[in-house]
């Protein structure tokens, strides 16, 4: 997955904290709910049942005491059994202390040492109370003095008072614990309520955050899709240009050669020479148009090197001021600490010129316009890269060109980088200026954007990746002097009939002996017949049946080290696919002038032979 797709996916899904917090609070509230239920079931309810049993225990003991007091006074209650009530009181006390079923509720034994101590004392007091009660009742029945005020009566009242005091102390302790458990349960219930409110708040906030992220992601995705569509349009035009480049360059090379032949004739009139010059100028424009198509569609490899954009701008300043015109104020603001970038200097120059020309055309004709060229360092973060499919977060060098023109309407802002789109006169504008800028920026792993409002001008920003390497100063080596003529024998191998004939005549005009072959197999036949006399092989790279490299391999296999000059109308991409390493072979790209051809021939013939070893022969294909 690319970094752009990853950034969009991360925005779309979102690193949401809400689900984690909901799980935490949900788990906490569920645990507290279980705890609250346990407190209610095991502590609150059981203590309430114990209290009910203690109250009933006290009522039973009090009933025994009152009945016995009345009984010995001669006025007993009817139907009261002292022994049965004492047994019932003992059973109630045992249920409270040792556990059991009370009123249908299973009550566990007391687990508090303090409460167990109280219960033990009550059990002992109850046993003593039962003994005294039964003794007093039996004494009364035997006629003994056990009435009010008797020693046994005083002892009996004391035992009952102790029993009641201990029972009330146990009841108070249980009620205190019951109150604490109720307060704990209330706290837990309130905490659960707060937790659920927090869960609701977190869920709402999480959904809102997720929706906001989703909208941002949709916007970023839509922007990325638009950039992808734009890139696909560029690639489509590039593939088209790449497909027709070979044929067009062959035709342009043939036209160039024929015009050069006419110009080289001494009998040609001045008017004819002028027309030939005009034709050659048009051929140059057509060739430049093809190069621009290939440049913005990234079909043409470039000679990238570390450059300082400030130095490139400074070197172009004089020319740019001429392009801007005397009636336009051109301001150049360069960042003194600008980073270096890696790009073909000619490409950077083309970007500057194209943006400057575009800005100049946007200015009013009154002469009050201003163009500002600025450089600065920028750091693009992940959020910016997520919305721009061609950019990876990092350090960039930014070149900005601002004009005070009419601005760009919003409805066409997404179309200005499309090839052949122009709002100017189509007879004088190809519509490739901004498209070329876009293609060059993409080819060098950068990007280009525009900020504009109608009536307030526009700012085009080109960002190129920063490199840490330093620039390298290159020394220009002047070309060797051109020799006027030659007499060597040249084998010309070319599959295009128009160019083959015109190029052959041009070589003859230079003074060379020329052998012509229409393809690789024909060239091998001619070579076999004239092996010793051939001084140079000029061959097309891509030909039907046998490619130029396959032809040279076959000649090398025969032990012939004759120098070779390759010519081709294809793009560098196609040429490199045929086993070339740029700079390691003699190569001349179509179309070329007569002077370029003659200078290259002399260069190859005067230098040591360059041998291309491409391994197995590669059959050529013509598209």
C-alpha cells in the first residue's frame, strides 16, 4: 500500500479513542453493577432479615418474661407456653448467628468477629434466661415464693435485662453495618449512572469525531481521485505521444535532411534558402512540441543533478525580465538559506519560463501588473500529503510565481493543468505550458498547486524534494571544430524510406561513400560484401525483424570492430529498453540538423570505437 493510500485509509477509519474508552467504562460499570448486586443480595438483604429475626427474638423473649411475671402474679395469659417460646427464641438466634433460612431467605453465618462475640454472649444469656424462667415457673407451681420482689424475681429481671441489652447491642451493630452497605451501594449506583452518562457522552463525541474524520477523508479521497484522473489523462497523452514520436521524428528528420540538401546547393536562390530556413524553424517547433509532450507525460528520462534553484533563477534573470516586458514589474525574492534539489536544470528553467509566460499573459495590458518570483523552504506533513496523491511528507523546496492579474475562475481551476487546455488564443497557444509544469513536477516527485481568486491574481507553487548533497560545478568543453568533408565509407541502415533516401543524399553531399540497407538483414548482406571497406555504421535502433543492437551484435560476432553511430526517433524510454546505458554509446536523436550529423560522425570516427555488448540479439518492433 502506498503512503497516500495509507494516509487516506487512516483518515477514513480514524484512530478513534471512543471505542476503547467505552469498553473501559462499560467494563467498569458492569463490574460495579455486579458488585452492587452482590452487596444488595449478600449484605443488605441478609442483614435486614437478621434484624427482623432479632426483633422477633426480642418480642418472643419479652413475651416469655411478661407472661411469667403475670403467671406468678395470679393473672396469666391464656395459651402461652414458656418452653415452646424459649425454643423458638433459641431457633431465631441460631438462624441469625449460624445461618439458615429466615422467612424464605437463605442467610449465611455471621462473618464479623465483633458480631459473633455479641451473638455468643446473647446465646449464653438466653440459656441462663431459659433456666431461670423454667425454674421460676416450676417454683410457682410448687408453691415457692417466686412472686414480685422475691430474690428469684430480682435475679430473673436482671438476667432478662442483660439479655435485652446484649440483643440491642447486636441489633445496633447490624444496623450500622446495614447503613454502611446501603451507602456503598448508593455510591456504586451513582458511579454506574455517571459511567453510563460518560459512555453516552463518549459515544456521541466519538461518532461526531468519526464523522468529521470521515468527511475529511472523503474530501481527501475526492482530491486524490481528481489528481489520479489528471495523472491518467497525462499518461494517456504521453502514451499517445510516445507511440507517434518515432514516425513523426522520422518525417521531421526527412524534411530536415531535404531542406539541408537544398540549402547546401550553391545554385539555390536566396529566397529558396529563406524558405528552407523557415521550414527548418517549423520543424524545430514541432520537435520542441513533441519534447514538451513527453516531458509533462514523464515519457522522457532526464539528466537530473543536484542544483540550487536560486542559481538557476539568477542565471535566467536577464532573459526573464525580457520575457516579462518593460511594462511589467518583475520582483525576485530568493531565500538565502534555500535547500538544494535534484532535477534536470533545463526542466527547472522550463518550469520558470512557462510560469512566467503564464503570469505575463494573465496581466492587464495597461502596464500596471506585477510578477513576483519567490523561493523558500517548506516542510509538508502527513495531513498535507494525505490530500495530495503525488506527495510524500518531508522537506521540500518551493518555487512560487505570483501575478496581479485577473485570477482564475473556480470552475476552470481543476482544468488548467490538463494538456491542450487554454483560455488564450488557440492559434498562438498550445495549452501545454502548465501541463508541462505539472508533468515536470510529478516526474521529480514533487507537485504543483495554484491559489487564486477572481480579480486578485494567482500564485502557482511548485514543490520539489530537498536533497542534502551539494551542487557540482561543471566545466563546459567546447565542441571540436567541424571538418568540411570526409571520404570514408558509411553503411546507413534505416527502415524509413523517406529518411533513408534523404539521409543518404546528405551523407553523399558531405563527401562520404554511402552504402544503404533497409533493415538489419539487408545490412548484414551489404556488410558481408563490403566488410573491409566500411569505416562507420549508422543504424536505426528500432527496426522490424532485427534491431540495431542485434545488428551490431551480429557484426561484432564476425570480429569486426567498426565504429557505430545509432540514430533513433523513439523516446529515451524505448531506447533504454533495448539495452542502452545512457552515455555509453554513440547516439543521435531524430530530428537533427546537417551540422549535428556531420559533427557527430567526425566525433565517432576520430574517437576509439565504442563497443556495445547487449547479450542476445533483441528483435526490434515498430509501433
